[in-house]
C-alpha cells in the first residue's frame, strides 16, 4: 500500500510537469516560420532543432551522445515558460537574464520527482555551461535553426530589426565550437544575405 502511494505521487508530479511544459507553446520567438507566416513558438523551435540534431550529427566536431543531445535541445528553453524569450540580438543584461532563468529553473524543475528534477536541471545547466560535446553541438543547432529560417524568409527577422552581419557572426563563433562544417555554412549564408540587402554590412 505504501509503495502504491509513492508511485501515485511520483506519477502525479510527472504529469504535473508534463502539463506545465505545454505552456512552452505560448512563448513566441522573433523568428517566423519558413513560409513567412506567423512567429514560431519555443516548442516548435525545440522540436525543429532536435530533429536537426539527429540528422546533422555527423557534422559534430566531436563524437556525441545523440540521445543526450536531443533531450538537451528539447529542454533547453523550457525555463522561458516563466523567464520569457530574450531576443538573440537584444541589448540585454546577461547577469539579469541568467538570474531570471535560474529562478525559472528552480520553479519549473521542482515540479518533478527529485531524481528527475536533478537529472533535467543538470542537463539544462550543462547546456548553459556549453562545456561538453553534447552542449556544444546543441548550441550549434540553436544557432543554425533560426539562421536557416531567417535565410528562407529573405532575412525578414534581420531586416525588421536592422541587424548587422556582425551580430549573427558573433553567435556563429559558438556554432564553430560544436560544428565547423555548419559554422562555415552559416558564414556563407550570412555573406549572401549581406549581398541581398537582408543584413547590414559591418
């Protein structure tokens, strides 16, 4: 009877977390879908880059545990349910964003049973530190996915925010840590978008 009670409590917490993360679908990003339609949401972004992580894993600079990378890409933005999305090129205070997201992680992961809270919080922190092959490749996906959509939309996101090439190029340095091949691809597309007038030249 005691075991049944504990199992029911565990299941209740797992389901509560599962329901709460449905709210990720409500967090809108600046990037638009590839048909120049509405803005994508965080859940769509995470799904897209997770499939890309599986498909593009051969281009990782280092051997990766692809399953760990995929759960990392699926969960990396869950804290934005409470913390909100910070635009990649916004002039934001990094310490303030870090504090806000840390508090959001405390709140969100505490919904889970302790063992799973520790596991998923650890994976989220690993992504934030960017200090493992999996985290570095996950960051590459986090950069390639929106760049690909901006490129497909004739630079709409960049043009609407008057972005200079140096801004995505700076983020591409992080991509390069995870995948030289994909960073080179981004460099080529950034140059093409400067030529097309979608990005300001530096």
